[in-house]
């Protein structure tokens, strides 16, 4: 065999890929993060699906928002339940901030991640 060049090991490529995926995931998390308050405490999670609809109310058309928030179950002392309310305090989409939402459904996919399906309250 010749001297001067040694091929990189497969381990090197695998670690580079892992590092790149971690960097990409952190970028996505920072862009899709959401902060909300529930029962006087602040929590940080990530958006799943966000949808907007409109309804006709006295005084005009009012936007309605349906949002999925994913958050770590371990962050809560008491998990939000169906019917509980929360307020979004920070998000990439400013139209979602400062609004109150009611929990419509709550899912625990693996016991570690809570999926909250919330609907905007028109107040």
C-alpha cells in the first residue's frame, strides 16, 4: 500500500452526520419554539400543526386558531387536562402571542412527550 494517505474511518463519517443532524435539529427547535403559561408557570415547547379559521361574531369576522403544542411531560408537576386554559407568551408567529387557548385533547405518545391540541378563545 502507498504512504501518505489513509482513508477516513466510517466512524468519522457517522459522527459528522450525527453532529450535522443535531445542529439542524437545534435550528428547527429554535425557530418553532413556543412559550406558554399554565397555572401560573411558564413552559417551553414546540409547535406541531397550526391552523387558522374565521368565524362571524358580533362586530365582524374573528380569527380562530387551532394549535398543537409538544412539550416534555417531565416539565409539569400537573399536566394540563382537557378544558384547562393556557396563554401563549412567545412564538415565531406573533398572531398567536397574547391569546388564550383551551385544551381540547391531550396525548401522551411515549410518556415523555405531551401533545396538547388547543383552540383559541375569542375574548
